[in-house]
C-alpha cells in the first residue's frame, strides 16, 4: 500500500493519483478523533521524485487497512540526520482551517446545509450528519459570534459544533460527516506505517498566505462581543494591484483554481 503523488487541484476536485512512490521507506498516518489527521513520509535522498515532493502537492495515501485512500497535502519538507528526505502532510480537511466564515447562528442541520455559503472563499467540501444524531440535538444553537475559520466551527474551539452538540467527525476526502460516535474512546492513538526509523532534524519549512481577512472585534461594556467586517463587496483603493473586498489578496501569484490561505487580522488590536 504505497503512497501516490497526485495531479490536479483541490478547488475543482480534479485530484487524481498519478505516480506510485515505490521508494517510500516509511509512511505513517496519525489520526485522532476530532483532532490530528496527518502523515509523515520518508524517502531516500536518491529518490527520482524529489523535485515533485514539494509544499502544496497532494498525495494519495491508505490511512489504515480498513479505510479508503485519502488525499493529503504536503505542508513541510525536511532533511533527516541520515540524509533522508522527510515529507510532512496533512489531510485534505485541514484546508478548512484556511477559510474564515461569516457570523451565523443556527441549528446543526441548517449550519451543515449553509457551511459553503457562509465561507469566505470557495471550499469544495460537502457537510452532512447522521440523521438520528442531528435530530437528537434539535434545539441546540451554534452561535458563531466571533471570527473563526471553518475548521474551528467544526471542532476544536469553544462554541464549535462538537463543543455544543457533541459528536465525532468522519473526514473522508472532500466529505465531512458527523456522527454521535465512531467507536469507544480508550485513550489509544492508532498509527499505521512501515519501517519506522530514527529522529529527524527539520531544515526547511514554508508558510505563505494568499489573502488577509480584515475585521474589527472588541468587547462591549456588557461583555458581549462586537464585530465589524467588510460588508461591501468593493472598496476603493489607491493600490490597483490589490483586490480589496472581504478578502484582500496579498499573493500576486494566486489564481482562482488554487487553495486560499487566509490570515484573519483584527484591526482593533492595532494602533
């Protein structure tokens, strides 16, 4: 069950496995319920595919013997002390952490149906829930009253879907599905891999944002949170090369078929 290198892009869901990476020495996936879903791979420094193992490229990986192949996106490469090439990737659903969402207050069923609409930027994901579970939490409201990204709305933050309603997410490539329980929590992290070897020293990391999301957020005297975002879809600017609306593009190489990486900035904290 070797990993594959993919062609295509995420936004139009055209990803396809292209090249089997036969010389992969180690492929270790770590998945925690409502948490980490990443993969670390090791390649010899003589691999013929070194030029393609770059940040932003996608891999197709068998996450466990019983699961479907999943798409992972490379976010960092490094060199180990022994000279091997280390590749660190995250499951496709981490893309949701790059997209902020609008303020919204609703039931779980309505929020799942509206997730793509309230996102700033196009996200190629579908959201659904187990019918029995969704019905069981009827009446509970998820209140997005502060700037969050879509990933934080799903889980891992105060006021998230999991925080308010409970449940456990199943991330299957572009599909995000919430159920009451995926199984029993026995405080065990399952890992699937082969040829596990030594500690490594990172020598390269790349972080780049394509857009910024400006907003004002402050606390009123009664303790409630006030927010201001750009509600107009156009804003005059003296810089013609900058697109100024709800999102301000800062990467001149960005194109609409690429994944955005949006940096929210609270202007109320700047003087």
